[in-house]
C-alpha cells in the first residue's frame, strides 16, 4: 500500500521540477529581452528625431536580442531597395543572455536551502531550461518578421539552439562541480586549451588597442562624424563597447597569420594590406593597418599566438612530468585542437556580412583562423611541452653526493705519513700479541686451569717446569733472558721446594695436582691483598712493551697501557661459595 502511494508522489515531484526548470528558462529569456528593450527605448526617447514610434523601438530591441544569439538580420529599408544581411554579432551583447541561461540551469540542479526538493537529471535539466528559453525565442522570431529587421530563418534554426543549449549545459556543468574527463590527458588538454585561448585573445586585444591608440585622430573624426547630438553619440559609444570583444578576436586572427577580410577584394595580414578595402566610417575600423607592405610594427602582432603556444605547451609539460613522451605529445596536440575549435567558433561569430556585394564578407574566415591556431599549437606547443617535460624529469632525478677532495701539498703528505706509521706500529704490535697468544697446548693456562695472560710464557717456562739452565738466584723472578711475562704470584705457585731435584721429581703427580687441597682457597684467591697492584708490575713489563713497539700510544695518550684491558692470570672468576 505504501509503495502504491509513494510512486505517484515521486513522479509528480519530478514533473514539477521539470516544469519549474522550463519556467526558469522562459524567465531568463524574458529578462534578457527586457533589459535590451529598456536600453533601446531609452535611446529612442532621448533622440530628438525619432524615425518611428514605440513599435519600431521594440522591433529593434527584438532584432538586437536575436542578433546577440548569432542570428543574422535582414535590413529591408536600404537605398537600393534590396534586402541587405547583417551578420556581425556584437559579442558583448551575448554576455547577458548567456549568463542568464547559465544561472537558470545552475539553479535547477542546485538544491540550495531546500534539500528535500526533487531535482531532475542533468540531461533533463538542460532540455527543460533550453526548451523554455527557445519557446520565448520562437515568439520573438515571429514578432521580428513584421518589423524592419526580420531574421534569417536558416541562421535562426542553427545558431539560436546551439547557443541556448551550450549555455544551459555550462550551467549544469557548474552545478555538478565542473567535472573534467576521467582521463588525465583529456583534462590536462582542456585546461591548456583554455589557458591558450585566454592568452591569445588577450594578445589580440592588446594589439588592437595599440593600433587604435596609434590612429586615435582618425577614430575621433569617425566618431564625431556619425552623430552630432549627445544622444546619438551615446548610442554610438554603446555600440563601440559592444564590439570590443570582436576587436580582440580580429586582432588575434591578424596575429595568427590569416588576418581578416575587408570586403570581397581586400585582405589584411601581417605581410600587409592587399586589395581595395570597403570600409564604412566607424571608430573601431580606424585601427586597420594602412595599405602597403607590413613593417616590424605589424609583425609584432605575431607575439600573441607565440605567447599562447608557449603557455599552452608549458602547461602540458608541467602536468606531464611522469608521463611518457608519446602521451605528452598527444596531450599537447589535443590542446591545440581544442584551442583551434574555440577560436574558429569565436571568429565565425565575430565576422559576417555587412551588406551585399563587396560587403558580403567582412572579418576573419573561421576555418582559416582555426587551422592556423592548430598549426601554431602543433608546431610550437608540442616541442615546448616535450622540453618542459624533459626538464622536469631532470629535476626529479637524485643528485649525486659530493665527493670530498683529498688535501694536497707537503703538509697533507706529512700527515698521511704520520698516520700510516702509527697504524703500522699498532698493527705490528697486535700481530706479535696474536703470535704469542697462539702458543702450544698446555701453555697459556694457570696452575688451577684458568686462563693465563694473552701470549703466555714461552715454551718450557710454564708453571711447574724447570728451564734447561737454572737461573741465577740473585736474578729477580720473571727477568731471565727472553722472558717478557711477570712472575706468577706466590699464592698460585705449586707447593714445591725451590731447590727441587730433577724436573721429573719437581712435577706434581696428576692426583696431587688435581687434588682440591693443592688449590688455593676461594677466599684467598679472591682476596684483594692477593692481587698485585698495577703499580707493582716489574720492569720487565715496560721493557717487553717497548720491545713490541706498544710503549708509545699512536693516539698520543700517555696513560695508555696495552695490557690494561686484558685479564690477568690470577683474576679468574672465583667459584660460587658453597656456604
């Protein structure tokens, strides 16, 4: 039951949203037409010599509103009696209708404060807003057919829907957050194309402004010659302001190379002005170059497309640091095509016929200007993009660490020799210690089985053994010839008489040697009094260290002792006390 009730409500809500969108489109058309009608009626009221009544002013407002959408008008009140087309669109007038359409489509999908309001889909919003707008436009076309400026039905059927749908689609795109294509190359190409288009139009506007300032006297004479009263001059000034964007497009086309036509028999390019131009008296047309060959001043207009191609390629190259070279080139080429398409559309709107005969072609040719833009972007923008990409990849590479330069000179050589001598002496001493430590089995042990000092006594001089030649009784222990080790402490000597007989009798029996009674008591061994003080070392230690070459510390420490970090034979770990 609930499902049956909710379905009609949902459908009714969506239908209401579509109807509201259609109304928004109609309101946008009415606001644009009303604003333009107010200006025309105000100019008609202020004119001292009105040629027609209020109906003529409203027909003129309707014709100008359609002309702002790209629709060609036909003038019937000519001197020859033949209808003359009027196809140059004042591009500043297009800004108001396009902005109103954009806002209507954006508000259709933007919930605002009312989040529960149903919203149509993106395609449905574009169709509804454009449909409401075109309904009003169709009524205006029918109304203008009875006035002095009827519309051309062919251009009305093509340009009017194209402009309306494009503006509505831009509004929906804005409401959705201006999303770009999912592919990064396509998004980068669109951004670069937009930046290149802005740069190109800015350069064209600057070139046209400089030329107009150069011919300021001629422009002022044309302005004062068109109207003498202030109301007429105000109308001419408004028309000049409305044609300023056209002037920027013409300057860009002039710098691109193809230039623009001044009638069917004249062409203006940076190379010069060729032919016989048919130029009506108008202030902006005073900025046209003089007849003859072009000079360096005319060639300065080439800076506009040059800067646009450089900016476009640099934009793509910065985005393509981690891309392949093929993807970078294709993206730059896509940006060139996008910018060329936009320029072709703008030049088609900025130019057109001003009459019949020689004035049937006036302004830049759209396909020539678009092709020139693509060539500039392909021939200059693609190499710039590849170069910027290569430079960016170079900056991303890891930099090698600086290698320190070894010092040179006599002082450095002396310091190196000193270090080598000290290291060689230390290495020699360590080798002698290692050779002495690698003694045969049975040596390097204390009588109780503990470890002896590194490099124990020489063979045949261990504890309990008798040297081949008895030492002199007056010679201190441990100072016999060739001995470098200190004598064993009295507490660790075997309990044998000093005047023992032969070596076989002096050796203790294995049982007696391993008996617990022959070993010193743990208390006696670990007593501090039984350990010799470091200062009581015999002189043989100093002599032996001097013989090994270790008496002088290579690092300059006078308190250095080579054997301080080695355990002595009598400093073995005592067994744990059984008590």
